[in-house]
C-alpha cells in the first residue's frame, strides 16, 4: 500500500476531526465518553498551525494522521503530572485502514522527523486498546495512569527515537 505522508494543512482540520472520532468509535466506547473527549478529539486549524501534524494519504485521500506537541513545563492533569518535553499527542487511522500499517508508517515518519530535530524520545498516553500497537513499534510501557474518565486508566509509554 503506497502511503504518502505530508504536513497537515489547517483546511484539513474537519477531516482530521472526523478520523479521530471514527477511530475512537472503532473501540465501541459508550457515547457519553465522547462528551468528555470532544475537545481532545477536535482538531482545529489553530492546533494544526501550532504543532507538528502530519497526514497519511492513500490515493490522495487522508486515511490517518499523527501529531506531536512540545510541553514547555511540567503540569498536572487530574492526578497525573505530565513532564515537559515532546509528546506523541495523537495518532489516528480511519477504521477502514486499521491493520494496514498506516499507523506504523506514521510512527516511522515521526521518528525520522524527531531524529532530525534532536528529539531523543516521545512520551505517549495511550488508549488501552492501542497497547498492542505501541508494544509492536518498540515503545516502552511505563505504567498505568488515571484517565480523564472516572474509574478508567490509560497507559503511559515512552518511545526512544
């Protein structure tokens, strides 16, 4: 499968938002979770313009995306301290392309980009359903941490570049 990766354009924000919601819905989460995740899953033109956001295209159609953000200072979210540094903020693949190596290609691209920028690792807060993916790409599991949804956890990983 010939996947092309390029910098996202702010005009693609609606498509990226559609993909992020569709990819989360792939896991059959309760609809009320999406009320909590609405802001997190909505990709705005401003987000694209101020972060490293890249799209994967197949036949010129966007089928997935990845974004990396730099956290300038340690900060607390709920009961979790997030450390300053570089984070893999989003990686979403449209459900019809899950399992077709689009995510792996996006991560490889991100690792190459980070290498050029002297970024040594990316921290990741992973959806529990994505643990197998992060294990396969060589990310190191650190621990389970509280989610923004009561009684749920997410996995903290670090990915060496």
